[in-house]
C-alpha cells in the first residue's frame, strides 16, 4: 500500500552499482597485471571526455 507522500523509485542505485561492479569483474577476471593497467588507463581516458 502506497502512502500519500511515498515517492515511486525510478532508479535503483544499489542495483545499478552492483551491475557495474559485476561487469567490470567479468572484464578483468583473466587479465594480467599489465593488461589491467592498460584497461584502467583506457577507462580513465574514456571518462575524461
């Protein structure tokens, strides 16, 4: 039952963050340390744009 002032949740932050972490974990699970450094360097450049 909805209360009068209850807001409808349109974005689930916890689920979204969990999904992102799982995606990254899958992408880097088999990487060597050197590959991981390059991955992080690439991600840093992408987020700066």
